[in-house]
């Protein structure tokens, strides 16, 4: 079963777009629509379970389905992190520390169970469940890190995005010029793209008086959703093009 995408530049562009949309979409539901973090988390986790079941039942990589699950983990991760850090009063640093430990636990259990942390070749249903659990936790962790950088560190939205962008550039250099495990670098980059998306989301939505661009949660979410849909359609077209252009065996 080939149910996961290739890890290319396009994958990371779509990941950042999805995680930024997750930030704005989660804030739209919890804050703008005043649903609250707890109820928003329940609703979004329910959506995550529904699309995850579809992904688990699929027999091949379906871009729209895969990225729907990624988006669901990102929006749910946003409200879950905010619920922990704000409603429960844990704070961004404590919340992030707890989630780092939880992610390490998930990855450790995955390794002990499967002897692999492959992110391109998942062959068992159990490995798939570990994969999506790790993604949900990492996206929740990324939200806490992004909020910490934007609010508590003093860097602000732009400074936080610049710092995370620099760290991502170092990960890229490590991938090409060192022998550090590609799987380890993937998970580092996967976690870092979430706070990058979170800080970019805050930069788009917050008022100019708060050093944001002032697009609001609704406008930012609509723009990002349109971009992500366009990229998903492009990816789907790319997957189908070879089959359509291949000569028929009867010719």
C-alpha cells in the first residue's frame, strides 16, 4: 500500500499552508465564533476521527483525503493546545514540555512496536495509527511552541516566524550536508513547520496594533483554504497524468 506522499518541496509547502490554516481555522471556531476551546476541541477531534477512518480504509494515496486529515490534526491541535495552555492555565512553556514528552513517548512506542519510524512506507494498520498519532501530537506541540515564541519570548509574530524559518533552513542544510538520520530530521522539520504556521497565522489575523497584518480569522482562513485546495488539485492531477499519458497495451 502506497498511502503516503513523497517528501518533496511541494509536501512542505502544503504542510505549512495546512498548519497555518489550522491556526486560523481553530481560532475562527474557538475565538471568533466564541465556541470556546473545550467544545471546539471536541468538535474538531470528532472531524479528525471521521477523516482518519476514511484514510485508514483507503487503499492508495488520495491527496484530498490525506491533506484533510493533516488539516484536521492541525485545527484540533490548535484548540487542544490553547485549552491546555490557557483554559487549564498550564502556560505555553509547560504545555510544550508536556507535549514534547508525549511525542517522544509515541515515537518510542512506534519504534519498539514496528522497528521503524518510516514516513514514506507504512505497511501495517498499527504503524498507520502511530503515524497519525505522532502527527496529531506534533501539531499540538507546534501550536504551543509558536504561541510561546509569539507571546512569551518577546520575539513577536514576525520574530518568531523568522527564528523558526532559520531553524528550518538549518534542518535543510543538515539533510543535504550531514549524515543525520533522515527520519529524525523529518520529525524535527514536521514539528517546526507547525509553530512556523502558527506564527504566520497570528501574523495574518492579528490587528495592526498588535503587529499583525489585520486580515482576521475569516479572511485569512478563506485565502489559505483556497491555496490549499489549489495545491491538492494540482497534486491529484500530477498523480493521474502518468496513467493518462501512458500508451495503452492494445496500441
